[in-house]
């Protein structure tokens, strides 16, 4: 149960990084 809760706590951090990754995609297309 603890590991599941720990994983859920990390999920928002992963979602926060997703927009950053998507923001970098157009930059890659410019090169």
C-alpha cells in the first residue's frame, strides 16, 4: 500500500514535466 501511495505522489511530478517536454518538440522541428 505504501508503494502505491508513493507512486501516486510522483504522478503529478511526471504530469508537470509533460508540458515541458511538449514545449520542446517545436524547437526540435526548427533545426
